[in-house]
C-alpha cells in the first residue's frame, strides 16, 4: 500500500511539474499584432509564401501572434519598408536581397548576372554556408533573415518589339529596381535604365514613361502588366531570390519559444513558396499568352552575348567584395554546377 501510495505521489508530482513546465512554456508566447507588407499581390508566389508563414506562426502560437499582410505595396516600396523595419515600425516583410545592398553590400553577389544555371543550384547555394554567411550580416543593420524564398528568373517585357538579340535592347527605357548594379547592367546592355519603386511601375508603363521592365512571369501576371505590355522575352538575366526577414527590434523582444516558432514557420513557408513559384511559372506563361502578350525565348548564343556584355559590371561589383567572400561564392557555384 505504501509503495502504491508512493508511486501515486511520484506520478502526481511528475504530472504537476510537467504542467508547470508546459504552463511556463505557454507563458513565453505573448499576444502580438504585427504588420507584414509585400509589394506583390496576395495570389503571387510572394503572397502565397507570406500567407503560409503567417498561418504557421498563428497555429503554433495558439493564435497569439497575429501577422497582417499588406499586399500590393500599400505600405510603400521595398526600400521604404526595409527602413521602417530598422526603426521597428514594421515588423516582418519579404523582399529581394537586392533591395538592401545599399546597407549590406555583400548581398550584391546574388545579383551577379547569369550566375545560377538552375533553381536546384540556387537552392543549394542559398540554403548552404554561403547563404547563411550573408544572413549573418543582417542583425548589425537592424534586420534578421529567416529564409530564402523565390522570386524567379528575371526577364524583360516591353512595348516596342520582341527581344531576340542583344541589339534589340538598345534604346529601350527599362524600369529597374533601386539598385546600382541593375542600372549599370541595363545600361551596359544598351538600354536606358530607369530606377523606380515597384508601386510606381504600372503607371509608368501605362503612361509610357518607360517602355518596359524586368521581372519573372509570375510578377507580370499577378500585377497585370499584360494590360500595359505587349512583349515578354526570356532573357533570364538574374535569378532573384526573396528574403523573409523580421525587424531586429522585434526579434530582440521575442522569447526563445517565439523565435523557434518564427524559424520553423519560415522553413515551412520557404518550401511551400518555392514550389508555388515554380508551379505557377508555366501557369503564368499560359495566362500571359491568353491575355495577348507575345512570349519568345532567346537562343543560347544570344544569352551568351548578353553575359559577355555585362561581364564588366559583374567584375566592377565583385571587386568591392571581400576576396574571401567572393571566393566562397565562386567555390559554391563550382561545387553545385552539375545539380
């Protein structure tokens, strides 16, 4: 009887300790209402990834952490949002790493034209030591990077004519993101680069302030650029990842349990977003044709001519990087070239 009573008492104490531990763990998740602006539509792969992340965080925080998505650039362009995140007035976002190279110049390596042969190679480099090395630069500048997602391969659309050779780019007014490498790259191709925030792009094309722009098919489709553009040419000049990131000011307030929820949710969202981006590319291509756009591919030799034309731009920005970092990137590209 004594043994039975002792066993019961031990079991009761263990259960109580377990409950206390569980209660303490639950208490480490605070109620929060956060903002997550993105520049694309909610049905764009960027929006799909954002929604998966938001839903995962809500689910694993027992709906205590609520993140509201603001699509279509309603809270401003990406650089404006990135600055607000440093100040802590916006907590979460997803954007191209190219948008923050003015603050973290090391990210420019991901924008070197024609670097990634395919998405398998991009995934391996971004999810590996080199990708993590770039994320390590972020906290000192006011952000925390959680995961790399996918924007896709950037190509050129315009209203003048199809681009089938290097010379066809000459003289076109092409909107670029607010990034010096992009401006230099398009000027090197013979275009007149016009840097603009994405929320201003549709109107700029509608009013013929610019002749065209450069984005993946999914962005052209989701943002209805087919309404103001005629030709889409598969230059695929840059593979463009997306960076899921949070404000360092928010991150420093999160408990260890909350940080784990964010990190775990980012991996689930990353995998779902990449799959959506890749599945939707062909769907978008078909939709663009149905909407009246003319799509064309470029011969490999013309792609190579473009690569050669922009090589001085790559060398210019590569020279600004730490030689050890540049070598790590080049080694990773070599290691993954056959994926």
